[in-house]
């Protein structure tokens, strides 16, 4: 099981390695605007799952939202510590 920090470290490493076959790198290369649109899409899917689907489906959608949120953090040059300062 990955933690929020584990995921963040994995994504930062993928970005640093610049593997063009990595979907994370491809998303980051698309820029903040495209990543932000994906965050919005995933947020809507998490909401709809919470409204109409099972807790397991909701958890899956929330996990995808967290992934895309972390990609947005990297795209916007926001560290995990920056986010934690506001929690």
C-alpha cells in the first residue's frame, strides 16, 4: 500500500527521469492547464461515485483524484511541504 508521500516521491522520480513512455511524464509535458482539466474531471467522477456508486468505487475515484492532484502539484512546482503548511 502506498502512502501520499510514497506516491509523491514516485511521481517526482518519474518526472526527473523524463521517461517519455510514462503517462505521468506525458501529462506533465502537457502543462498545468491540461493537468488541471484532468483534476476537475477526476473530482467530478469522485463526487458522482460517492453519490451513486459503492464505497469501493468511490475510493478508486478518490485515489485517481489524489494521483492527478499530485501531478498538478509537480506541474505547478508545489512541494508536499507547501501543501502541508496549509492543512
